């Protein structure tokens, strides 16, 4: 595992090969993603959809929130991914008494032993890592949650009069328990909107769970072969926005987002009946960016409608605010996104 304070501790891997075309770059990324999945499988059993969504979010340069009950290897997945990508990794257990300075760092008073002069020095907090795991983020008050806002949006931290840049690349992966709500705080909408993906982590399949039971080796003892470097990830993030998409693909994504807003004239009745607020413009941007990253992971240098459909639920579900009627009837944002997708797909088929 890489240590940002000791550059020699980082495992060196060859950078992505120099390619002569965009299609070759896409194919090379597909091969790298296949290797990543293969290495992850040595430690994490199953969770293929979760892994793909994690990779898409990272290659977009975005943050993600993992929602699942305890014991589903969320922390293990994130820490193993950091190992495979040569990224420095820090974990913060969010608790009710956690303070913002426990995350960002703080100024400390130091005295020069020779001159006796005193001065303040900034002591970096755990947020200064390539990958930060915010474990059970909803267990800390909004004031502490807000300490992540500037870091997530602008990749920097301001403490007092000093602003410090965060390492690049930088990712926040938060976890949240969907069952236990006692002693928790809802994440502010402004913070939820900073997460490109909300990823649902479910129980493993029967055979996968059997495989988990049979494994006896500690994850840290398993040898892993690093796949990509920090520079590789940055180059991928620069490549993602350049992936082309046809106008009808942009229109499909735009309709999906706009119809999620109950105040829109062409919003379906079930949206007006179930939602208080729909997805904003940032959702439309993230939808296209995530679709482009997925296309690259599949070895294509163009976006199709299937890419939009596959990333729609993790991009949109945490941005839709259900009303009392929906909550009473058990209607979830995920089901509403899927219904919108079905309607739009049916319209496209007719056209």
C-alpha cells in the first residue's frame, strides 16, 4: 500500500502504453479493467456490478457512496482497489463526536528550540490521501460532514488562512448502513449531489457465499499485482470527456433527467405523484460522463443508449427526493428511474 509521506514506498508499475488511436486507448483500458477485476477476485468474491460502478466513478474522477448492511466487504473492496491502483488510502470512522479538524487537519503551535519563537504549522489530517474511505458517513453531524464539501468539489482544503491542495487523483468513497437509522444524520442534499454514484451493495449469491465461507487466508496476506499507476488514472480521467456521443444519446440522457422533475410539463404522472424534487443539471452532466467511462471500460470509443441505461440508477437515485405518498407505498427512487428508462426506451423503439 502506498504511503504519501514516503514516495519510495509506492509500487512502481509501467504506465499505460503509448497508443496511436482513441480506439486502441479504449481497448487498452478494457484490458486493464479485466486485469483489475481478476486481481480483485483474489480478495473480494462476487460484487461484479459494484466493482464496475466503482471503476466507472473513479475513471470519471468522481466520488461514490456505498449503501449496504455491515459485513458485505465494502471496506475490503475499497482498500484492495487502492492497493491495485497504487493509491494512498486512509479510513475515517465517522462518529457523533468527530470534529471537522479530525478530517482536514489543524494548525498547531510550535516553538523553535533555538530562537524560542513560536509559529503555527499546519498538520495534515487523514483527508490528504488519494482515496479516503468515509465509513458510516451519516453517523456524524452535518457540521462535520460539511468538512468534506470543499475537498470533494475543489480538491483542496482550507484551514484558517491556509489553503492546501489535495493529492491527485483524489476520491472519497463513503459507506452508509440503510437499516440502522438511530443516531444518524441525513446527508445534506448539497453533499449528496457531490457523489457521482450511489452504489447499492447487496448480499452475495449462494455459490459466492459458499466460496467466502471456504476462504481462510487473511486478505492482507494475499499477493496482488498492481495494475495501474496514479499517472495512468489521471490520463484516463483526461480521456473520458473526449469520448464522442451522438446527439440522440445526449437527448435521451437529457429527457431522462428532465422527466424526473415533477414540475416539468412532460413529467409522467407517477413522477408528479411520487417526487418532491427531481435531478438537477449536475445529474445530466454526470450521466454522460459516467456513460463515456463505461464505454471505455467496454473497449469502445463511443457512447450508446445502453451505457446511459446502465449508469442511470446509480447516478440519479440519490438525487430524487420522494414525498410522503411514495414513502407510504414503498416506492423507491430506483424503481422510478427504471420506470422512466422503460418509458423512454419504448418511445425510442416506436420512433
